[in-house]
């Protein structure tokens, strides 16, 4: 299935969610970048989870390859198989809260987004 990972994620009021970065001191900083399905997928694929401390190297390499493919995709979409999509869904579910999991699930199934962007002021 072809997925457009450039799609943005939104708050319920239609404003874009923004990326949050954590610096070396553990402080959260807002990035000057909207959160997209691409960002969420790559972050989730590259994270190490407490229940996966002994994840085999082969699986880590596969996740790295998939993260690279997603990162280098464009608005034309990336063709992924059902297993790859299921893995991304599972890892986004481990990594993020409800709002992001809920939105990305629809986007990864090529369903219309549940939250529409806020119209720009004229």
C-alpha cells in the first residue's frame, strides 16, 4: 500500500502539532517544524523500548532500513507491505500518546484524516 508520510498531524482545534525535541539535559524544546506522519514513524522506528532491550541486531537493522526508507520518502508516497505498516503502527503505539496514535492509524490505512487543518486567516 502506498502511504504519503508527508501528511501533518493536528490538535483537535485544527492547529498543527509541532515536534518536540529533548536536549542532553532532558529539557523539552519546541522545534520549528510541524509534526508529520514521517516524523512520528521515524522517531518510533528508531526508539529503544524497555520491553525490547534484548532486541536482536537483525531486527534493529530492519527497523533502521525501514526508518531510512520512510525518511527519504516524498509526497508521491512510499509503497509498504502489510507487515511494515503493522510494525510502524505498533511502534507508534508504544512511543506516542492517544492523539498521535489515533491520527496516524487512519493515515497508515489511507483513510481520510479525522482532524481537518484550521483554515488560514486572510
